[in-house]
């Protein structure tokens, strides 16, 4: 028989008693069937409830043809009545996310005449897909409208209309549905068919905050936080922004301007350093003109700088150039010998110097994990 679904009668019921109708092994766990349950099964994009049932941990809940199956970490005695307690923090978080998604989706779909084509309530955020090219500015406008609606504290409603009543209802993403359909409604914001759990009033969502926007197929994919998740996100961002403000000696509302100014200064310094670096590379190239095979061990540099220095010296030395840049047993290297096959040499070098990398046509680049004396010893033995 079908399980009595207590979560539809009262989504805020945290504890209950139910009779164990069946307990079957499933790998190292057990599937428990009850006559009634407050545990919500995974469905409609909403994850399953977790909690405790008769002293056993409930790690998953699924529905099969109206029967709710609880995955437990130990067996429960068939025929006995057991006490269940759901993980309320997890459930209420899911209710906040799911209800907030309803409100913003109802407003977005009504405003942009589109459909919600995907919904995933993850551990970190809610991902929603829409089949319309909704601009980010429009998303922010809906966010503001949704938060006003939330603070107005509208009631949530769940309806079980007859077939004729269902046909007359203007619910979102209207499709041909069979059997008893559950219509959920936040009056003035959204109406749709949904099997999930929701808050009793919109105010319990707290707030909504969009944190991501990207083009996806023929529309957009949005990332959303609701309730406690949104509050935690905004609190963390405030803390980080305040820390940036203190570091730059500006007020929190001026951090963006200060960072832009700092980035400009960094770009100017990078350009100056690049010019000085290039001048030093040319000096070294001239210093080793006609020297034949050359080994240079330099202070730490970016891989591109290592390559450019090696290239400059290889053009003047008349032989092979090897540049190692780094310290404390960690080096970036480049080896160039124009017109020569150095693959065997580089393979032997990597083996001797704990290196990684390679190349072709007389050029190789990579890294080595060894002391400077080992680098010099290898090249002394391979003049």
C-alpha cells in the first residue's frame, strides 16, 4: 500500500511514529518501508531528507509507486512502531531554497514569457535554466521584486484540484498531467505543479540572492541562494570586502575604485619590469656571444621569461643554452639547441633531476625538483 505522506499535511512536522512494514537488505544498508513518514523522498529537483529512524541513520529516501523507502545504516524490526526524527536544519534549508526558486521563477517566467527548463537544488546553490535570453539587469530587477514579495509575508497554498479544475488553472509550465496533481501557489508570484516541501509563508524564505548568470543553450542558467545560504554568502562577502578596504585604507563602498587604481599601478609596474627584464636578457645574450654551450641558473622567473631568456642567449652563444630559474630545489627550465635533436638529452636530464617536461625541434621546457649543485653536475657531465 502507499505510504501516508505526513510532509504534505504538515511540512514543519519534525518527528513522528511509524510502523515498519518491511526491511530489506541493500548492499551494506537496509531499505525500510513504513506505513507513514515525515521523511521527504528525493524528487522534483529537491534532495531527500536525512535523519534518524528507530535509532538508525537515514541517509537517503526514495519513492517507488507511492511507497517511500528509507535507506538506513542498520535494520529495523518488521511489525514494530519506530520513532522518526528528520534533520530539520537540512529540511528547512531545502524548503527555503525550493520556495525562493518558486517565487523568482514565477516572476521571471511571467515577465519574460519563458519556461523553467531545469532545476537542481544542490548542497551549495540552486541552479535554474530558462529558455529565454534574460539580461542580468532584468535578473536583478526580479531579485528586488522577489525580496519585496518575501518581506510582505504572503501565505503558501497547496491545492489538489479535480481534472476540470486543473484544466482551468493558469499554472506555470502547464503540461498534460495524469492522476492527482498537487498545485502549489504563492499568490501573486507563482503557481505550478510541484511535489516538494515549502515554507508556510513567503517571509520564511528570508531573502533571495542571484550569484551567477551565463548563457545556456537557447536561454540562460542562473545560480541562486535563498534564506540562510544567502545570508551566509552576503556576510562572508561583507567580511572580505571590509578586509580589502582596511588593506587599501578605503571605506568598504570604495573598494572597487581602489582595486581598479591598484590594478592600473600593477600593470604599469609589470610593463616597466618587462622592459628591464628584456634589457637584462639582451645583456646576458651579448655576454655569452660565441660562448658555445651555456648553462644559466637564475632567480625565480615566470616560465615565459625563462623561455625568452633561453631563446635570447641561444641566438648568440652558437651552441646549446639551458636556463634554470628558481630556488630551494624547485626550478623552471628551458633548453634550446637550434637545429639539434635534444630529446634524448632532455629525457636523461628529467630522470637525473626529477624533472617533468619536454618539447621538440631543439626546444624543451619544464620543471625540475633538485638542488642547484645537481643541475650543475648534470650539465658538467653533459658538456
